[in-house]
C-alpha cells in the first residue's frame, strides 16, 4: 500500500480518511488490487476484499467520487485511492488531435 | 415499534437472534472473528414478548470520503427472502447466510459517529452480548468484529449509549 500511496496524489483528508487520486481507471485499480496479498473474496455488486494480517483492502466503485477505489486501513484512519481515467482521457485527446491533423492534411490535398 | 436505543435501559431484555447477509464472509484472526457484509440484517427479539425487530444496515460515503452507517429499523427481514412459521410465536425463517452466538442477551449498545452540517452520522455500533462484543464498522463493505475483548473508546464521538 505504501507503493500505491507514493504513486498517488493526496487530495484531501478528514479525521477518518485520507483521499488520494491516481490515474489509470478501473484496469489500474484492479491491477493494484490483484497485487495485494490475501485471499480474494467477492462481497457482491462488484465489491471485493482481501484480508491479510488483520487488515482488509477493499476494491469497489465509490458512489460519491464515481471512481474505482481501493481502501485500506492506515494507522487510525483509512486511505482511499480513487483511480480516475484522466490518463485515458488525455490519450483520447492526443489521438483526437492527431486524427484532426491527419483529416486536415487529406482535405488540403 | 421503536427500539429507541438512545434512552437508558432500552436494551433491557433484548436478545440478538442473529446477523444475516448474502454473502457473509467470516475470517478468523487470532481469537477474534471478522465478518464482511455488503448489507447486514440484525434480528432482535424481546425476551418476554418474543416480538421481533430488525436493523438493516448499509454503508454510505459522505462526499469528503467519510464512511457512515445507514440504519433502518423494520419489522420484517427485508431485503432477504423468508418464510413465516406458525402462530403463536410467529418467526421468520430467513433464506441467507447467518451468524449467531451461544449467549445472546444484549448488555449494552454504543453508537459512535461524527457530526457534519448539524447532522449526526453513525460510524460504528458496539453491541455487548454477555461475554462478547460485536463491533460494526462503516465502510464500502461493512466489517463486523466479534471479540471477547472489551473495546476501548473509539476515536469518533459517542453518539448514544445504553446499558442493561
């Protein structure tokens, strides 16, 4: 989880949670979850847990942030890593620009 | 009928008949048990009257990320399927996974939580059941700890408390 935190950006904290953002979307969140130790158990509705050494990591879709999320206890609080699709959107924008340039080149010809 | 746990002595003679969920995962950690549920149903009855009562508990998330418990008091085991037994002590036979304890007289109920915008939110419920404690913690998935060790004060505010 420490590695995950270092690859994410802290966005806000309360007395109970630290919220982080990370890019990559659902695939990244699922990949990160799969790298966690412990037996995988499905709780329902696309929610999964892995319990290891008394701690539990949860993979779920946050209803408020609308992102795939990993939550994990950290000290007396919970770390939540919301994995958004910014990287994917950025890639689409880059592709879109490339397509525009290609289209304009064809028209000009 | 309201259970009204916020008033003192309200848990007098209440029995915890079981906890129900579908699915319900149970892990052992040392002498304690950790149960995991997406939606939990607690079944109570009054020792003398055998009147049944249920708490349906689900987790919710505040926009700033804080998790809290949403608790519904109800008279039937919704949302789980059930069959009714014969009168006079009519009971619900609930068709899902369950967890129950040998001793089930409730000795205390504590509710912990926090306040936001002048509203109180429950984050944990601690039930004392004779020789053990059942702690229900808020989260995207509810985590229920069953332990013989008396829990200390939780970090959140004590919102209500009642002793038998």
